[in-house]
């Protein structure tokens, strides 16, 4: 369980599109609990899928690896472009988004960042599934569930810290230039991850 927690924490703490959404909602203090719950449960589901079959299937198929590689890169680069546009426009874009996004639209965005983002599958399904596979037979006992429990706990803890911690710090982060800096940093990180996928073939 400890190794699962450490592995899951190491992967999820890298800022991605999903984390950026949780952070943004936390700073806005809008729909924080539903978004944290949705992202946590989604990660737990994907981790379970990776540990019990889907990760091995993806890793064994060059075609699927390429689909996830190119699809993930395209998703991250486009998300980075949107973040860069928000950083360029500044506070006006933030205020419009904050006042017009209801719970349904926010959860749909969270679902898109989770289930339409190939990079999420790379972390939760492929990488955690591959690492966790070594615990399928430990002295005759299948301990993949313990590894998955640790990894899932890391996700729940991280998303809770990201969402509710950002909400608590919102008064200090209310200045428009801070939002522009955050969006600018998110854009750079998304582009870095996207180009990393393009330049580093999976499974190499």
C-alpha cells in the first residue's frame, strides 16, 4: 500500500489539465467539493482498470500506444493554448468564467479533462497498471488491491489538498496578475508535457 501511495503521489503531483481545473475551481471557491469528489473517484476507477487488465492491454499494443501518445500530446498542447489565452486576456476572462459556469458545466469540464485526456490514461492506467502488475503474485498472494488502495488514497489526498487548500488561500490569490501568472505557468507546463510526449515515444 505504501509503494502504491508513493507511486501514485509522484505521478499525480505533476500539474496537469485535471489538476489545473481543480486548482482553478478551488481559487474561485466554486463547486470545490463536487469537483474534488469527481476527480478522486475517477482516478480510483482508472487506477483499478489499469491494475486489473487495461494497462497491460495498452502496453502490448503499438497502435494503442501511438493513439495515446499523439492524442495526449494534441490535448495538452491545445489546453496549454487556452491557458495562454486566459493569461494574455487577464482578469476580464476570469470574471466572465467565474460568473457563468454552473455545476453541470463545471463537472462536464472535469469529465472532459479526465476521460478525454489521454495523458490521464498514461499515468493512471498504463504507468500505475504496469508498476502495480508486479504485485499480482507476492508469495502466492495478489496484492494489487493494496497497491491500488495506496495509489487511490494519494489521489484523494492530493485533490482535496489542491481544491480546499486553494480555497483557503483564495484571499491572498485574488489579484488579477496572480491569475495571469498561474495561467501562464499552466500553459508552459501543458506545452512541456505535450512536447515530451511528441519527442519521447511510449514504451521506449
